[in-house]
């Protein structure tokens, strides 16, 4: 009888450990999904600048860039460079109300024909 109780205790500990591992895996999967959508959103914002041939003014601009059912906020930072023909454009993607950066991409825009480098 004691042997059966010991075996049941071992099985219970193993099941608890496996449930915890599965829970961590599901949490990691959800975080990876959020970061993947944020990366796509940042790429989309830069692609929009390239396709419109926009020459953005230096400064910071925030805009809603939700993707699917995930609420996201994009921050576009445009800065000048030592060469006046180029602008540095950085897109940061965060969740509204949180400071955690989910994705960050940067490119350089060329004024001559507004192409990204």
C-alpha cells in the first residue's frame, strides 16, 4: 500500500511539473505572437514612408498602428544626419499604456529620390 502511495506522489509531482512547463510554453508563444505582429507593424510603417516618397520632418510622432486584435502604438522618430541628404527614421512599437518596446526598426531615407538604404 505504501508503495502505491509513493508511486502516486511521484506521478502527481511529475504532472504538476509538466503542467507548469506547458503553461510557460503557452505564455512564451503568446509573447512571440505579440512581438511578431509588432515587427510586421513597424515594417509596414517604414514601407508606407517609402511608398509615399515622403520626406518626413525631424521630430517625434505617435499614431495608432493596431494589428489584428492587438492594440499597438507606434512612435516614429525622425532625425537629421550630418549629411543633409539623409534622414534617420526609427519606428518603435509598444502596447498602449505600457513602456515595453515590442519591436524597433530603423532605416535611412535618401532625399534625392526618397529611397531607403
